C-alpha cells in the first residue's frame, strides 16, 4: 500500500485526475477533487510535479465550482494551498486569503462556521512554524470569527452538540482552552459530556512531544 508521504502517491493522484478528465460522461464533483488532492497535506519532495498537479486541479475547478457545496470548495482550496505552500508561500497566502473572503460572503451562519473550521484545521497542519500567522494572523482572525458565529448559532439552535462538533474537533487541535470553553457553553449535560469526549479523543490522537 502507498501512504500519503510516499513519493509514488503523486502517481495515484495523477492517475485519478487523468481518469476524471477522460471520462466524458462523468461530471466530477468538488468533493472528488478535494479527496484526490488530500496527499498535498503531506510534505512532497518533487515540487515541480506538485506545481504541475496543482495547476491541473485549478483547471478543473472552474468547471465544477458553481455547483459545489461551500465546505467542499473550502476543503479543496485549502488542500491546494497546502501544496502551494511547499513551493511558493505567496501563492498559498493569496489562495488562503481568497478562501477567507469567499466564506465571509456566505449568509448561513452554520455553513460559514463549518467552512471557517475547515480553514483553521488546514492552517493548523500547514503553518506549523507560524510563518503565515506571524505575517497575516489568519488563525487568530478565524478564531475570532468562529467565536462570533458561535454566539449566534448557540443562541438560535437547540441541538448544540450536532451543530458545533466540526468546530470542536478543530479547536481541540488548534486551541484546547478554547475548545474546553466552548464545551462548557453547551446547553445540556449530555451534550457537554459528548463535547469533552470529542476533545479528549482529539488530544489522545495528537503526536506526543516531550
């Protein structure tokens, strides 16, 4: 089996993309493209080939973006940004900024919140050295926006835990104190217990560092 970090994984990505393009009767979904480029989240040595593949994904994006769900577009955009970050930080920064502006135009708080959570989760993996964060403060901005959206959503929604689960998972990895604070704000005891369990599961899965 080929793991994400294996150099041969790009062969599989290219094969999958070739198949999608060749099958004229099949209309690719943005989710398919996002799943296919998930290896870009891992370090890739062959930057020339990575750059070529990102460009190929971009050429397909224009064909499917209008019919895509916002969260799938966000996931795809952040995975392409993760690829770009490895060979051109400015391109990655510009794509991340555009994703933020696109999500800011969404009028449904629950959808906007989920998309911001996807962005924050991707940045947690992409910007481990806080290079982008020191320059642009993307993660701080996203956490601030998420907090404002949570105020609205928790006030207007009865089923707190179902609504905030995606955000909890991201916050637990990025800012454990914020995740614990959010868990404590949920409206029923069973929901709070489930939230604490979600946080614990995320923390246990984190790589250990002494």
